[in-house]
């Protein structure tokens, strides 16, 4: 499903997510992935927003060269679990 830029921005600008995301700054990529998995399951935002937030963060890690691109055919939990961190 293709989301509009406005819908993505709505999800990623939620204050609870921004606080959580900023808290991951400087952490090892492996730790970030564990924290993304936790947020996906237990975060305080609505589930649809959490899915958008986590996918957006995975995409950013990939664009930044920290991980190989996630396999979008997998569920988000599986994407996180099978992520390959670049050395």
C-alpha cells in the first residue's frame, strides 16, 4: 500500500515517537533494531502509526548505509529479525 507523504509525516511527527527515536541516537545499529521491535509491539502510538514509524526508520537506516535494504515482502517483525547490518 502506497502512503501519502502527509500520512507518513503525521505518523513520524507524533511526540512519543520523536522522543523514542531521539533516544536511539548514537546507539549501535543492533540495539536500534531491538528497540524498533519493542516499539512495534508495545509503543504508545496507534499500531498503524507504529508500523509507518518503524518502516520509515528502517528505510532511513538503509539509506544511511547502516543496513542492507529491508525485504518489504516480509512482515515488519521479520524485516527487523532478518536485517543485515553493514560492517
